[in-house]
């Protein structure tokens, strides 16, 4: 089976930096996604990591360590609109199956 | 970029009736489509995986006779919730991928309320 763990909730201040961690245990690992989901909306793609290391995309960066089964999403210069749930998802197996973690609800405060 | 259209955005139905949700890939051919369900304050739970022209693969605990999935073409998959009950009320989201680049795109979701 698969096991994906994320913190349930986090709070951070506008303009600050926040790191959202994700640990996973899975077989047939292919890659790891991060998605952002605002309440009542579908998830939107943020990043996809296949290899170890840090990938930077504007204010968002994502890190992966395959050997440790660990990833994090780093959000810089936080804005109020970044308040949302952030979902870590593992892509594994031959049928492109993606399994989601429970998500981290981030609240950005002034 | 790849666009997935999901319809309807929201629907209210009476207990015992059936509801069909459509998921279309607008500018690419989706060899595989996935259906997820999301209850309030919970994450996305995969219900089933469907490949064009073949039977869907359902996740453990999902009733295949209750949640009928049809993937008749490379651009359309449908999920029919049969004999709906109030506990089926949820947010249903489809996603589609292509074998070419393993892109993974979500539809906008359907809010189903069964009364």
C-alpha cells in the first residue's frame, strides 16, 4: 500500500516563507506532485519532481529526496491569496496512478 | 495547455435517482481518465481509473455497480451515480492524462448534493 503524511494545518504571516513537508512510503515510485486547492475548487498543478533536488518556479520551490521518501514545498513572499490547501501526491505504478495525501491547509495572516 | 472540461459544475438530485457527470479533454486525447471523490475537509480519494475502450479499474471499497464509468472515446469519460443516496453527496473531480507526456490535468469538479 501507500502512505503519505502531511501536516494538517499551518499558519504563516504575509511576506514570510513557509515550508510544507510531505513524507511517503510507496512501491513503484515514479514522481511526486504538489497541487494547490482553494476551497470548493479543483486542484491546480504546482510542481512535479522526479529526480532528487530542488526545483524552483517563481515564488514556489519543491524538493525531493527519493532515498528518504521526503519532499517539501517552499512558498516565499507569502501573499494572502496563498491561503489554500496544498496537496502532496505520489505518482506510482504502471497505470499512472496518483495517490493524494490528506493535504495541508495553509492560512496566511496579515 | 491541456484543458479538461467537467459538467455539470453542481447538481442537486433526489434520493434514488441517477446523475451523470461528464469529463471531456478539449485539446488532447486522454488515454487514461481518473475519477476522484472529495468529502469536506478531506483529500481527494481515487475512485476508479478508466482507459479508453476498456473496463474501468475500481479502487477497493468503491461499488462498480453504483458508480458506472464509461470511457467510450479518447476525449470523453462519464461517471454515473446510480440510485443516489445523501451519503453520496460530495465533490467529484475527474482528471485526464496522455501517454505522451504523462501530463495530469484536472476538471473543475462537480458538487453533487443528494436530498
